[in-house]
């Protein structure tokens, strides 16, 4: 396991990590409520319990670095610095949302923030991350691409292809496997005979690292090492972050087959409480200050919801826009 | 005179790649055996020496990852050209092309462009059997957000590939393998053929024959044959299947009143059906007879020569189709 909680850091940086984690938590809880209130269509896939992974990894990235994300992608967006207001407006399906209501919860894209896009095909963005990394290099841009995916994605063919291609190209990619232990109802152990998905990296000829996905500083350390390696031209790394989603697969999924005692055990390892404890005990942060940060995050999310609900619904005619990028052959009023 | 210069279609495509890679440093090519060997059909010949291994990539046999990498590189501003050695392998890349390349712009609310070209060799007619002989363009025509191009001549191939690379949209560019070695006049240096503009390959007043790729040559042969019987067929090469230049087709049908559509693809759900439907939508009143589709039979492609010949449309099938719409001969349903 990557070690953590030892290094000393600038307090502001640490507090900001906590704020991001709380923002994700508050955002997801509000999103689930909004789904129940029927303000969100389809579904949302909450990232509750896994906040340390995205926040830790993105803390190791610069503004010019990129990420790809998954159907469970809100946490990655928040961690990469996307605007909560535009995220919430998108998820509620409003014109001011990141994708003008075209994408919804599973497709938030913000190139200006280094967010290549959330991808709701499991493992779908793995090769995209490799190509983006290679393409950035071709343009002389010193950027790294992080590909977030889950334990389920680890068994998809495209991920195997993408890892191998990344290795062959020495592409500056960091593969971050968020092992949250379960598919919707199938335990990871029923989907693979290996304990650590990180072991698979050996098959591609690059390092595989197991990290504690509930330890934000440990995640940051593991990511820093992988990012430095990628940026130096030494190729990809696979980081397996062991964690757990403590909420159901999605807001629309009412069946949860996971043992209650397992859930309780993971709730006791809550990454936010754990990091809060660290901040108090090791970094000398006052409990009152932690409360301020938590309340700040909740206010940020409240404001995001307020903004989203005030944003106009898209006009029906906009459904026919942006199927294609502008082109000589594209005449007005014709889709193709 | 350079205008009189004749080169093969594979040479024409090769010139297009050389010129576009020279013109734009973000253009790169990736595929199997395309660098050292110059491609199975020499379309990428000489590129490695001129542009180096970062832009001319011999990829592992991982078609999905190649396509996905192309999409990723396109998202960050490159113009990748991915070569599928054999077009049948599109089945391996469908998720990346349909679920990613074709949708990413729309899902993002128009925040990204995906200037990505997927080339593939359609290899029917030479005994490559069922897994190397399919003509699958209809799959892509059905998927929103894609451009689909199938050239019939070296001139069109060069000009359209250049347009495809410069277009900001994902393009599926299918090349008929039997046409690679066919020669035709191709200007030296830069020119483009516009996307979405059909070409009248032969003028005539009696019947409109619409086709593309190798089907155009079947149609032209049939037209020459019938000219001896004083039947003048107008042969329209749509060149671009999506966007379809329906105006040129309907204008011709308004002149002739008769329509035959020729495709080497299997008939069910084929592009020929789409052309007939579009003409019925827009020029039903101009039709003097029931349109006829001349297509391949709805079977996997058999290996032995007489069997393959029985499945693929032949010149005599096109002649029969033309006779049928003219009510000239015993009306016998042509292939398909």
C-alpha cells in the first residue's frame, strides 16, 4: 500500500482537499434527493465513499492535464475543478449545463478544465485516454491523461487493448482503477480470480500499484509518482484504488445485495471522516474549522441547485443542433 | 500535361495522406502494418520515412484501441487517420465509432469536435470469404453524427480523403479493394472533392442509376451495354453516403422517371433502401415505375468463385434492373 498521512503539507492545500471531498459528498446526496423529487431524469450514480480517489489523484495533476471519467463521474468533475453550478444544471437538464442538457449525469465534458468527458460505456474511454495522451505529445504539450475506470471495466476487452497500446506508445497515461468491490449486484471476486487488479499491469510491462482508495493523501502520493513517471516519458502506470461505494449503484437501483455488515465496515473507514481526523490530530486543524469547510461545501451545492433550477429548459429545437460540427456541406435545417 | 497523369486509387490515397500530413502536423496515421510495410495495399507507403514513428504508427492488432485512440487524439486537436486493414473489422470498433466518435460532440452540447477518419478496405469479389468481404457502410449511415464516404475513382479518392481529413467531423471512409489497382486521371498537388456532392458519372435521359464505389463501375458497364440498344442511363455516383446529395438524385429522377439503385452490400436494411425511400419521400410524383434495388444477396459471403458471383450483384443484374424499371423485358426480380 502506498503510505500516506505522514508528509507535511501546506494547510490550505489540505483544507482544499477536504472541501472538494465534502463538495462531492454533498453534491451526490443532493443529486439523489433531486432524483427522488423527479427533478433528475434517468439516474445518477453516486460517488459516495470514493471521494478520496478522485480528489487525491486530481491533486497530483496540473490545469493542463486531462482526465477521462465514467458513468460514476461527478466526483472526477468536482475534483478536476469543474463548476458545481454548471454540473448541477446539466444533471437537471437545463440550458446552462455543461452540455446544454444533451449529456446529463453521465456525459459531462469540459475541455477547458481538462475534462475530456464522462463515458457511460464501461471501459469505453480507456483507449480515448491513450490517444489523447499521444495526441497531446504530438502537439508538444507536456500533459498527462488520467483514465478513471472501475473494477468492472478491468474485465472489458478494450481496457486490455488500451493498456497494451499505451505501453507500446509509452503514452503519458495513468490508469486509475477504482475498485469499489461490486458491480451492481456481482462482487468483484465473482468477476476475476485475482485479488489485485494492479497485478495485471505486469502483463503490459508497466508498474501496477495498490493504493488505499479511502486515503486521500495516499492516493495523491501514488498519483504523483505515476504522473511524474508519465510526464518523464517512462510510460503508463496502473493504480488500483481499493475502496467502496457506500450508496447504491444508482439512485434508480433499489435492490442492493451487499451484506449490511460489509457496508458498516466500510462506513467506518469513511474517507472524509478519516481525513478530518488526520487534519485534527496531525495537522492541528480545529474541529470548528472542519465544520466551516463542511458547511461551505453544502452551501456551494445549495447555490448550484439554486442556479440550476433557475436556468431555462432547453428549447426543443436545440435537439437538432450540434449533431455535426460546422462544415461546408452542412446546410441550415439539415442534419445530414 | 499533369492533368492527364493517371495513377491508381491506392497511389491517389497515398498522395492525399502525404500531402495532408505535410500540410498539417496534427495529422497522423495508425493501423496494422501501415508503417514499416506501408500497408497491405500500400496506401500508407513512404509515410514512415517522411514523417517518423510518432505520426506513422504500426499498432498492435487491437482495432478497438486504435479507433478509440483516434477519437482521443481528435478530442485534443489532432486529425488522426485510423486504417482498418479489412473493413469487416469494423465490428471490432463499433463501440468506439458509434458510441464515442459519432456522439461525443452532441453529448457534450457542442463543446468538442472529433476530426477523426476511419479508413477500411472492402474486400469482396476476390475469394476472401465471409469475414473479409462485407460491405457494411449502412451500419454507419444509421448512426448519428458520422460522415460516410465511398469513392469510386482515384480522383474522387484523393480529393475526398483530403476533405475527410480536414473535416471537423468523424468520417468513415471505405475503399473497395478491387478498385485500388484501377487507374484514372489524378491531378498532382492539392485539390479537394467536396463532401455531400454527388457526381453524375454518365448522363442519360431514360433511367437514373444511383450507386457508389464499385457499384458505379457495374452501373457504367450496364449503361454502355444498354446504350447499344438505345437506352441512355444516367449514372450518379453519390460518393458521400452521409450526407447524401439527395437533390442531385431527385433532379435526375424528375428527368428520367425511373430509378435503379446499385450496391454491393446485402439488400436488407441497405443504403439502396435508403436512397429509394428518400426518392419516394421527395419525388414520388416523378416516378413512372417502381424503383428497383440491385444488391448483394442476404447471405454471408461464400468462398468459391461461382458462389461469390451468385451472391454479389453482376452487370447483368444491373441490366435486368434497368430493363425492369423500363418495363422492357420479362420482369424478373434481380438479385436482392
